[in-house]
C-alpha cells in the first residue's frame, strides 16, 4: 500500500462496497465499514466476505470497522467517503453522517462518492439528489458525486479490467480519479450527474426484460432489440430530465446497459430469467439473496415517464410482470403487438 495514497472509508460491506475496498486497498489506506457486527466479525475470522463476495481474499491492510466514528476520523483532512449502500438506505446513511458531522468534536466533512443506482422510491429522486436534499441548507455540506459504469463486483475484486465513470464537480473529480484509477481500473470523468445517474438506474429495469427474453429462449435477435430500444427509452427519460445525449453512448449508458442485460453475473437479468421460469417474485428475491435494484426502481421509472409524457413500453411491461398483472409470455406478446413507428421518432405519450 502506498503511503501517499488517498485515505478511503467505504461505508457498506455488500458486494460492491467490498469489491471497491479490495481494489482500492492496493494503493490507498482503506477502511471498510459495515453496519452488521456479525458480518464484520465473520469477515475478520475468514479473511473474506463469504456472504456477498465469496472466494475473494481481503488484503491484510484493509481495516474493518463497525463503528462510524473511526471511519469518519480515518478520512478527516484529505480522504474520501464512499457510500456503498443501496439507494433505499442512502438517505438514512446521509442523515447519520450529518448528525455525526454536526457534533462539536466531529472532523470536517469529507467528499462523498456515491455508488447507489436507482431512484428513491417515495421521492423519485436520484442518488445525488437524495444526498443534496439531506444536506440542503447546511453550511458544511460535503462535495458529492457518482461512480458508475459497467462493473460486476466479483470481477473488480479479482483485479480484472474495468472502466468506470466518475461524475461530479471540478474540485471533486481529480481526487476520485487519483484514488481509484490504477491497476485494472480506468476511471473517466464526467460532469453530467443526471445522465450518469439515469443510465445507472434504468438499465436495471431493462435487464429484467432481457432476462425474461433469455429465460423464454427468445434468441439473440430479441435480446439485441430489447437493448437497442431500451437504450432509446432510457435516453428519452434522461434527456427530459436535463442529461446530455452523449452520456448515454458512454460507459454509464450503453456500456452498463449491455453488461447488465447480457452478463451471467447480472442480478437483475437473473430476476427476469427466474420470472420467465414461472417462479413468483418473492421466491425469486429470497433465492437471490442480494438487492436487485430494478425490482424497486421499475415503478418509479414508469411513473416519472408518464408524468413527463414519455413512452416507456419496456418498463411498462416489466412493471406489469413484477406486479403480477401479466406473465412473462404475456409481457413479450404485449411488446410485439405494439404499432410500428419510425425508429428515430422522439416519442411522446402513448
């Protein structure tokens, strides 16, 4: 570990948080925080996260903590806080950080790197917007940005090549790139927070659709069609929210979409395949044992598209399937039965 590295505290000991901590520990002093004492003690005993990242040894330099105070102290001064919790838990964690930083003896806030992907269910906010809302009006509000792109945690932890995109402000970006770029990981910079966040959220919904198609043995042609039309659906929403078109042709757009829709390690694709096999959603989620963000994001994406008067036919059918209003074959048939239209048509209300 380089003594000149950037101190990192990764908050969240799931698969992605653990993988990023393992990667970063090769060049930086890294602390991994987990809320579950039993899980953290198990990691200490076994030297790996057998629950979420089995088969990947943790380096001895990687410090483990169950208390938040040492994590904040670890990054005081010039470090980074990586928020590696699902979007459903992001607000609670951000509020907890604000309470800690409000205390008189607490260190100054460190910049935040948000890994969560999706829309918050009740508010419809993207991850960076959730964090901004929590710290709104607070004079010491930390800088915050996103790290996203096509990445399976297991491959990152094993040191296999990966390219990610960091989206944030000019002062935030160099520190994140310095900390994480290296080894098998390339980190590209973007200032399109909305585009990166929308790409990361909607691709999980579309991966469920591709999993259904693959589970029904619809073939490679059908998968390619779903990915291509799904990208158009994703971009329509992103552009309406203020994102830039070129973002969706990059890592957090087409890159993440292709990986999540085709990769064997994709949890959201696996959900679709299991639903296509006739399993109920509750059983699928129990068997999965991990968070599949597309399940929780689909309804929010559809409601947002309708509010903006945008077409979202794939998301519409994913919602119908998840909510038990149609079976897998019915969802595919509904998409096939749609009226023909020009490919390049921007699309409004259906």
